[in-house]
């Protein structure tokens, strides 16, 4: 076999080799080295659940599952926020439906679809179910951790006992899962393996945030000048009084995190957050009106009193 030249090719080959019966850690170590990817530190080794699941299904059937989950996310978006919500969520999951094989073999895409479904379940007040799906996203890709922390804190603060227990138990289970994964990965790291040179924190700020948002299926098709306004529109939506706390805090936390962490080539992390932005966009008109009213009241208070 030749050398993989992209994450999509690396993941495709990893899944195909696991499906052929090769052990996960032997495969991922070999493929990382073949593509000159760093294998140190252990964070560069993806957790195995996603890859083993897709390998067990096959890439083709994994695509069918991803499409079904995407349709579920769209239906929940329409139930939560009407036709506009359905349209915005459709834009969020378009890459999951049409990007083949990339949409199937990149865990960030599956993670983002599950996170979007979790948000839709929150709108239906299916608290425990939303937490279960959110935890599934975490097990697919650890980039869902900020979302899990936000939702768990909100559940505990609101004293939603069942949801809180799901988050706490699921998080403890994930810690054990990641500990076993890290131990297994360390056993397969060689003394002469390549060490990651770039820091996980590059402090790219708004530039990187924008690059992650542009993976939205609609924004990909728009001119860069138009797409550059997307974060502004999303943040305007946060001013809407009725916005979901999971959406508002999720957008804020991920924006802060992405301002600090991530290299330019990590733009695909945006597949994880595309659902959060989609729901934020549905509040943009209401948020703009709220901001205009607030500004008008501020101006009226600043007017001098007539003699």
C-alpha cells in the first residue's frame, strides 16, 4: 500500500484494515507512521469506538446510518424551530449527507450530527435522551467535551436529576474508556516515533473560528465575504431572550476554545459545532430586534431633558 496523503485517506484505510480483521492499535500506529503523522503524544491517537463501529458496518452502511441520523436531526430542527430551523439544520448536516467518503470516515462529522440531534432533543424537553446522545458524540470524538460540560452544568444547576445522573455516569465511563485507550496507545508508541511539533494552542482567534464555521453546507457555497459575516449573525442570535441555554453557552464556549486552540489545518473541527451555529442562526432575526430595542432604550435615556 502507498502512503496516505490526507486524513480522509488515512481513516478510510484504517477502517478497511480493521474490517479485514487487523487489530486497531496495530493499524492506526502503522498508518500514522506511513503518513508521517506524529504518534507522540497519545492525544494524536484517535479513540477506537468510531472506527470499529464503521468497520463492523462497512463504509457503505455507515453512510446509510449517517444519512438516517442527519434526517433525524433535520426533523428535530423543524420541530424545534419551524421551517427555518429545519432549513438551518439541513445546511449543518449537508456535508454528512453528500460528502462521500469523507463524511463517513471523519469522526468529527458523525460527532457533529449526534450533537445536533442532542440539541433537538433538548428542545423537546427529552432531557435524559439528549444527554445520552450527547455522550455518544463524546465517545465518537473528544471534541464534544465542551458541549458535554456545558449541558452537564446546566442540568445540575436546574436540578434535572435524571439528566444529571446520565451526564455524571457517562462522563465517568468516558474517563475509564479514555484511560484504557491511552494505556493501549502508549503500548504501541515506539521510542523513535515522530513527536508533534505544533502546539495545540496557536491563538488564531477569529480567523480560525471563521474557518470552522465555513464547513456549513450552505456557507461553503457562499462567497467568502458573505460567509465572513456568519459568526456575527450567530452571535446576534445569542441576544434573543428565548434562545436555548445549551445553544448560547455552547456557541460561546466553543468560540473561546477555537480562538485559542487549533492549527489552520484543523478547520474540520467545525463539523462538530455546525449544529450549534445552525440553531443560533435561527435566532438571528429575533436577536437583532432585541439589540435594536436595547439600543433605542439606551439612546432615549441619554437624551437631554427639555427645559
